């Protein structure tokens, strides 16, 4: 028999869901009160703010409308801060609950695709590229299009969010055609 | 300026903490969802969506906030499909990627580099993407599009979301044990 609540046990999905819903609403209300209207809670913009750093080595980028949009956004400082605070939140949560386990590549990946790191690194780089490109084309990632967009019942976000899963499911099936412990 | 840093710090910290603490950042769990074997993330997500949907529409009708539905255009479909492929390859999305960096998962750093390069690629070809994908759009307001009052749509959506949670709730929550 297994104990349900050990010290390391995860939060229930309901707990996490309630906290994130309160956070999502509070952020939206705060942003509108501070009149950053064009700027709902989303993470894509944080990555956009990192992209603006490239205008220093490549001055030509400074005139780019996308880079300018991220640089001049009234909430640029908020989304830049969030890059660090989200990572800090993950770090503190892992440390406090004693499941801080640094790893180079995921254990499950190694089990199915071998311990070689380069294959995973190339996949991650390509995956990241598609993630960033897709998020800006769809104007939002999982946070902007699902957590916010679905909650606003916006048609654009419903299409975007559903599309995330179509290709996501196909790629997962290609990477892991057989699962369930057959291989070990 | 200080206010913005404080807001960014609190929102990001709570978000990153909750994602890690609820187990949403785990690679086997994201892949488990995409393999349709582990639905914890879906249940977590739909709980947050359902509650905040009710909250947003209530606050909107009270005049506290203004809803801002994202318009519908081809970019939502094409971008969504590209994003999904990236999420499948990575095993995480942008928010969980940052939380994973904090957790010490080193490959997420490379994912971050890739994401930034993807955004730069978009920036450099913005005219192409705008012309072909986002130039023609329609309002994302569902009750305007369908001509049905939000007082009917919101309860229906809530029932659908809770129904999905109920249907997948019977499946395992921790697929990683046999993954």
C-alpha cells in the first residue's frame, strides 16, 4: 500500500488549477488597471524580450517592427522580470520539496533513444525554434492562447490551442511509438 | 518601474512555483499527455481555464475589465501546428521551459536559445508571415460570431470543460512509472 501524501507528493491538479486561475485573473485585472491593455498574461513576450537583445550585436534589427514592438511595450519590464522569476519559482519549488534533480537530458529520452546527448540537443534546438516561431505566428503560447485565450472563449485561441495538440500528438507518437514498459 | 519589477517577480514566481509543484514541468508528464496516457496537465489546465473563464466574464459584465478575445486568422492554425510540433519535440512549452531551467534541467537552456532564434526568424520575415497568414482576420468574440448571448455560451463551455475533466479523470495520473 502506498501513502498518498508523502513529503514529496505533488499538488493535486485541482490545487494547481485553482492557483493558476487566480493568478491569471489577478494579473489581467492588474494589467488593465495599470492600462497595459494590449498585454494580457503570456510568456511568449518574455522570449520576445530576450530576442530584442540581438539588436545590440546586429544594429539593423533595431528598426524591425517585431523587435520594436517588444522593446516599446509598456509591460516589457514585467515580462523580462518574469523570465527570471519563473525560473526562480521552479528552483525554489524543487529545492523546498527535495526533488531538485539536475539532468542534462530527460531519463525517459535516454531509455528510449539511448544516452547520446547530441541527438537530443539537435531535437531540442529544432523544437525550440518551432516553438518560438509558432508562438509568434499564433500570437501566443500555451499560457496566452489556452490559459488566457480559452478562458476568454476567443475563437483564435481555440483554433490555436487545438492545433498545438494535433501536431504535438503526432510528434509524440513518432518519438515514442511503443510505450507502457515494453522496453526497459 | 519598481512596480513593474514587483509585479513581474510575484506573478512569475507563483507561476513557476505552481508549475513545478504540481508536476507540470515533468518531461514524462508532457509526453504522457501527448501520448494520451497521462491527463494531469489537461485536468490542471481545464480547471484553471474554467474558473478563470467564469471570473473573466463576471468581471467583464461588472465593468471591472474588458475581455480581449484573440482574432481568428490563418496564423492561429498554422502557428498552432508549428508550435505543437515544437512542443512534441521539446516535451515542454515556453512557461514550463523557464520553470525547468530553474529545476536544473540543462537541455531547457538549448530550448530557450531555439525559441529566441524562432522569434528572430519571424521578425526577419515578418512581412511574409503578415501577408500570408495574419492579414485577413475576423473578430475572436464567440458570442458575436454565433449570435448567442454569453450567458448561454459560458455555462455551456463550463459544462464541456468539466465534462472533459470528468471523462479523463479515470485514467492514470502518473504514467511516468510505466513509461
